[in-house]
């Protein structure tokens, strides 16, 4: 969820009521829209336009740019890019936002662009020594603010010093509020990527309250959440261009946050396709190393932080009940859990068929996915779009996830790809029984469909070329002169 610590919001009870009503109304409209409209959801949109010899204005393209086939060859123009990000990834401890920053900007640097990264000095220990970092990436470190954020004043001073050199920045990119809106205001060649917004959090709060135990007290967060939505609606407009990382968030930004459609662009996350790919041999080896016998009927996997809001209490209870109700499931199904958190030790109490592996490095994580028959993400967080789904899909593994709009709108779009469930124990148990009944052969076929979709839409290359074209489109003219090409049009000669 985006939160600018410099912002304050004063809100009355009546304002909250009006906003709640407005959100409900907009949500209904949004639901009807997504249920009935014939919005483009694949590359057939661009193909049909080409058949009519028409071109696209990319800034008003209504769907994810992932559906457009940009050239993977280096562009005719290389950019100097400024990136503002709170933290740079720390090995396997990085969250989704940090992993997105690394994957995207490493790909852009490898394509020849010069990337300057303004981040906190707490990120410096592994950054400059990382073998993946290229010579076209330069780090500008500052001590974090008392609140743990990027120190805006110091980072901006560094930015201005670099920007006043012989070559100023062509474009500025901020991951969420890495660069606060006060400094981003009126900068036309700036784009912000959102990895979770306050509006989505309200859905998460509702789900978690419904799952609240009888002895747990209800948290009074609704007024606070609504205040944050109002706060975001006010300051989001100060950023010139917005990148939504899911189709659902793109719709919310346009309809509820009321940002003009030509300033909202949907580019769904991508992951490194050279790392996450099918490899059955390594998958079998990983199973044996983890302690899974060769005669296991099914291997289920989960990965990430093993905490409450990632849905692990829900999964724990569903597995616990299934083990009591179905001896075959308990005996024949193995569950591999990659990650760290308080629910790791609790999972171990469920028996020998549930194996907690701890956090894994990227290469080990790739082997982990290949050892699975199905990957499950039981998240209770409606905001953002988890990379683990895409990593599993690229590995050729069927996926199962909570029925949130960001997941069903961008990733698990139909049952040929995977399974979805409501965030309740009964619905999750029903889906677990379904994958057990379907078996390895059906899951394998769905895994291949999932991989085909991921290869077409969610690779690091696909994401990087989409961002590259956006950055070229909004970039500042060199020496005040317009470029030979209008990068906001598609196709161009090399596409």
C-alpha cells in the first residue's frame, strides 16, 4: 500500500460515510464492467488493428502493455534513467517491490540504458558487489530517514547534482512513493509504479476480519483505511504517469482515483525467464533432497513469508482438517514450504509429510518450483500481484490462489491455468480436494497452459520492453528537440 509519510489527512465521519458509499457504487460499476465489457485481454486487439492498417496511441491503450509485441532488440535511443526506491534487494530477503526494481532495471541496463539508483545506504552491503550488476548501473546511497524511508532531501540533492551534469536524466521512475509526491509534482517525464494501494487494503481487512477467531478482538481500522484512500486520491494525481502492476489496479486508478486514462498504463510484473523454466531432472533431484519419496501421489508447494496476512493460518487450518477427514490425502500428499516466519514451526506440527525448507536462494527456488505438481499462494492481501505465481507459471507448474481481482484479472484468468478459492477454510479445502482428485496428469496439462501464458506475457524481457517504450514515450526531449520517432505510437519500424 502506498503511503507518503509527509501527507496528513483530516477526515470527518460524514466524509467517511460518503466515501464508503462512493466506493461501493464504483465497485459495483467496476464489477459490471469487468463482467460484461469486451475489453481487450490479449494480442488479438493489436492484430486486428494492424489488419486495418491502424496504429495505436500507447498512452490510451486500455489493456496491459504485456499484450503488445515490442521488439526485443535494443532501441535506437538509449536513456539515462533515475530510479528512486526505498530499498535495494538484499539476497533472498527482498519483497515484491524490491524484486521488481531489480528485475526491471537490471534488464534495462543490459539493454544499454544508463540507470542511476537512488536508495538507502542500508541497501549497500550486497548491491555494488552483486555479480548481476552491470557497468551501466550506478548507485547513489543516502542514510535512511528516522522513519526508515529514503531520505528525500539528501536523495534529491544527489539527483540534482547528477541531473546538472553534461547529460541530464531523460526519465524518472519511482517505485511506489520512493520519491514523494511533493518533489514529483509537475515533472512530466516521471512514472510511478504501484505495488499495492489503500483501496485494495480494505478488501484485505474485510477478509481478515471474517477469519478472526472467537477470542480475537476486532481491529478498528476502517476509518483509518478510508482516510488513506482519500489521502491517496488527493496526492496520486501529482505524479504524471502511473504504472499499474495488475489489470484490476489499472481500472481502480482510472475509475476510483479518477486519474485520466492517458496517464494510467498497465504493465504486469515479469520475472527472469532464464532462471524460471521447466527442468524436470532438477525438480526430481530437489524432491529427493527435500525428503519426498518417489511414490508420493502429489507434491504441493508454497513460498514466501510465512505470516498471517499471507494466508498461512487459513492454509494451516484447511490442511489440519483435511488430515483428519481424509487418510489418503494425509498419507499420499506432500507439502513443501519455502520461506521463513512464525507459521513455519506450526506447519511442522502437522506431521512428516509437511516439509518446511526455510528461505531459498533464487537458483534453489527455481528447482523448488520444478519439484511441484501445483503451487499454492493462499494470500489474504488483495493488494499487489505476487511474483511467486509468475515464477511457478514460467516453470510450467499449475497454480492455485485466492480469488482476488488482481489474481483472477491478470493471472489465473480461467480454469485451464489453475484453481482459485474464496478466502475461507471450506473453499480452500474444496480446492485442495479438487487438485487431489484431478491428479498429476491434469495438473501437468494445466501447468503447460500456465507456462504458455506466462511466456507470452510475464517474462522480464516482456516487462522491460514495455517499460522501455513507456520511458521513451514520456522522456524529456534531448536539448529541447523532438526525436525522429514518436515513441508513443505503435508499431514503429522495428516492432
